[in-house]
């Protein structure tokens, strides 16, 4: 099977609803908008949870707990084996070099190096955090693991 041979399942594609084209079409007169009121007007959109000015339920109920999402620190995780895949000419590695080589996203400043994989050449690696095994492998290969 190839992409150009794919077909929709029977009943998956519906014809477009043509509103306002007479009562015989089933969507005439009010065009599926019901009677009068705010929702019958053009451009109307009422946000979810709006109760017509009455105090909404989500504001009546107490808010409890803590949400860490706003205070999180995004950490780019990288393995020692990934560092070995960089060009042989690169000896000093930091977040800018990793982003330039596509190993991390450009905006991620906090990098943690983990110990999965092997490294055979001496590298001077600057990162925010290192695991114990990663630090040991980098230093065993003759490199430096600098926290910064």
C-alpha cells in the first residue's frame, strides 16, 4: 500500500452543511442557531465557564494545592555517548556548541550530562549538572567536567 492508494473509510467524509438555503434543506430559517439571543448573533463567542454574569462555579470553589508548572526549570538531558558523536575538531563543549550541532534546542540553557555511552577523547565540557558516572567517564578520557 502506498500513500496515493489510501482511501477514506466509508462514512468518514460528510458533505458540507449548507445553512440558510431554505427549509427543505433542513438548515433553513435560523440556520441551526436556535432562537434569539447572544448565541444566535454573528460573531458571538461565549468563553467556557461563562454563566451570564453570575459568579462562575470555578470562582466559587476553593483553589487548593500547588502547581509547579510556572516555576519549573527546563533541563536539556544529554548522554556522554552523544558528546562522542561531535566533530573531532571540537574540544570545548558548552550549551552554545550543543545547540549549534543540533543536540539541544537553542533556548535551553540548563544542560545535564548523563553517563550513558562511552567517550574516548579528551573534552572540556561545561554544563549546569553532571551525573557521577558522566563526570567519571569524561575525566577518565582525559577531559574536564566544569559545572557552570
